[in-house]
C-alpha cells in the first residue's frame, strides 16, 4: 500500500522530519477520537511498513478503521500470502515447541526437574497419539 492513501485521509496532516531513522514521518489529528491538537504520528519505516502512534492512547486498529481502511494495508505488498490450506492445530504445535525447548535445554547441559521430565513425556506421548 502507498502511505499516501492513509495520509490523504487524515485531517491537519503535515510531513515532519523523519523520526528515529524512518524514511518519512507525518503528524496529524487522530481520527479515532475528538482531537483538537495533532497527536497522531505516522511513520514510514525502512522496511516499508506504516507505523501509527496516537499519543492519547488510541490503537492503530482504531485509527485505521476510523478512516475506512483495513490493518492489512499497513504492510508492504511483498507477495506474502497466508497459508489457508493448513489447519492450525494448537495442541500439536505447542507440544512440538515444548519438546524442542526441552531438547535445547538438555543440549545446553541444563538439568530437568521431575515435573519438567513428566511434562516432556506427556508432550511426547500426546504427539504420538498415546495419551
């Protein structure tokens, strides 16, 4: 997305000196609340992401939705596509991560408590369908 789409929808928006090494920065009145003085910063990061900060506490989603945009539009179009064909299995994923952490800790020479050993065994058995 072009940052211009967001900037043109903001009231009292002006470009300012780029903040913290960003490519470009703007300040504007926040559309998510009744803003009398500009309290919204919009930055174009080095990686192309659009960063939003309202100093009164509005969230980025609130700001984006109040100007009729979707949060996905804050990120560059880099060809990334979410994999919808894979069903996420939280229990399996968690158990695999748990086993990976336990293995790494063993390789680092850290000792396990009896409870940690039992939890690792439960994860292992659950992944193999034994529990």
